[in-house]
C-alpha cells in the first residue's frame, strides 16, 4: 500500500531564497516474502514560494532571522505546520555557503523539521545538482550528445561536462549577476573582490549600461574559454574559485551548451537593466550575443529553481547480515555519502589512503565512504583495502558502505588496524550515489536498517 509524505525543500543561494512543498508517494518494491524496499514512486509539486532576495547582514553574513521569517511565512501560505512535514532538505549554495555563519543558519533551519537533510553544497555537488535539476543529464542521455551545463547564479557559475547522461567533470567560476550591485540613483554599492582588480568600477560610482557592459563581456569571455570557444588566457585562472581547485579544462569537440540559474532567465527574455539592481540583465544579454549561443544551446527545464527545488527522498533498506559494528552510537543520522569508483578502490594502499583523506576533508561532518567492493576477494585484496581505508580515515569514525557482500571480512581486517576505541561500521549490499545521505538504525536481528536520502531534483518527477 502506498504512503504519502509531505516534503519541503529550501534553497538559500547567493541571490535568491525559495521554498517548495512536494507530495512524495512511497511504495514497497519488494515481493511479499522479501525484506521491504521502500522507494519514491511519485512526486507532485504542491506549492512554490515566491523567489526572495537572500537576506544578508551587510556583505559578510547571512541573516538567519530573515531566512527563518521567510520559512515561517511560506509555511503559512502553503497551509502547513512543521508537524505536517515528514522530510525535507535545506541546501545552501553559491557565495552564501562561504558566509561565516552559514553553519549556524543551517542548524537553525534544520530544527524547523527534525528529519531535514542539511547540506552546504560545495562547487562539485552544486554543479551536479544544477545539471540534473535543469534536465541537462536527461537531455544528454536521451540524445547521446555531450553537454556543458552552466548554472549562472548571483556569485558563481557552476559548470558540469556531461556525456551519455553522466557528469564527467565539474568546475566553478566567479561569474554571476550579483558581482556588482547598485541601489537608488544607480549608485554602485558593492563590487565582488573576485573582479575588483579586473574592472574600473568603484563603490560610490554611477552604474550605467555603458560602464557595466565591459564587465559583463569580460565574464562572458571566461565562460567562452571554459567552453573551449575562445583561446584560454590567465583570465580563466583568475576567475576560477578557490574551492573548485584548478581552472576548468575546456572540452574538445562539439558540445551543447545548457543554461540555468537566475541569469539564464535574462538570456532570451530581455529585461530592463535596472530590474534587479545588479549585473544580471546585462550579463544575460551579453551571453545571448556571445559564442556560447551561436551553436547548439538550450535553456534548462528549470532556470532559477534548477539547483534544488525538492527535498530529501527516503528509500529504506536493510544492510546484509555480514555487517560489522563496533563502538558506534546507533542510530546515526544524515551522514553524507562520499563515493569511490572501481578504479579508485583498486589503488595501492598509500595512494588510496591519500585519496580518502582528501575526499573526507571536503566534508564538515562525519561521512560514509561508499565503494563497490570486490566479488569473492582474496586475503591480499581485503587486507590492502583495509590498510588504505584505515589510514585514510585518520582519526575520524570509520563508516564504510559496500555494494558487494564483503563487509564482515573487510570490517574484521580494519579492526586489526584501528585503535580499540575507534568507531567502526562496515555495511554491505548497499548502492549509494553522490549527494545522498545515510541514516543507520539499531540492529534488526543480524542486519542494520538504513535509510538512504537522495535529493529530489525534479518536483514533478
């Protein structure tokens, strides 16, 4: 019998904050004699809030009280109370994820509904979410075309190169509509540090299309370089965000350019340059005239709502009976999933340890390391994997999830390599995806129940 859940999604971005309410249909996909496997089988959008400017205190802090006021008001408009909400997600993106009080804001909002997934989306995750939410991955899978998706927001542009529906690489540039802001009488009130040395604008000066257009053209040149449509100059490196690491590697060969984000709304629909008090409308105009739109291009299925317009979808499974659990304070909630590929899990122990250390360091909380595992592995393979993982986790709690049925053997090998008081959970028979979160419950017989939470990227499913 199907069960219906009320799901709320909240996106706090550099420029905009928005909320949606969806109804999720959950059904047991297992046979009558099998362990229950609950999956999301339907999503229906019930309510969309208006799009708000993200409230800030000055230029350095997100206004947590202001965000909470928005949520409270939109709950009333949607006709729901916190007690009606079964699940949800709070995602903080773009430059707002860098604000020094972002964590406190997220913690306060997560208390609005106890089972919310709370995530500060870094450039990689945000690029993947935007590409999926805008339908770029589906378009690539259906057409077989390579796609470079550009989610152009207020402070940053998140890029994702997609082949056959799969995100192959991501990058992030300091290119966005709110890098320059102006207020009454067109007085410039803000210039992002990312472009101060690249333009001739000054705070207190007067904004006009003539002075803003060269800045927009400079930003478009960087996007063209990232798309392989212009010779690369040091500008591309200068505008690459420090969080994303190296500058984008321009794709070779033909690609379809796909757009989402608030600026995407200004590409084909011309807006008054003063509409938002920022660079966005002129940046959209310049993109439309650029090489980015001279070949094949598309606007995303969702533009400003692409990154996340849904909430956390929950699928419930039982990990296999060959699990190992030691010193872990069950239940564990909302552990982000960090994934390794087949090739990565096969690295030599030292290389694997370094890779795991880097991946886990990108998370600001304890995480689950998900990997395929090996079918019928020998002793040497198990011990090599255990050595690399144990060293890679460092002093962190060790939480590992495998697709293959080998958790007991791997867990016992790690027990020999970890301090006696170290928390260790090793699960198997689980297939997890990047951007997911895991709850681990108390034992059910010899197995551990787990809840897999994956961001719902299309409210209409």
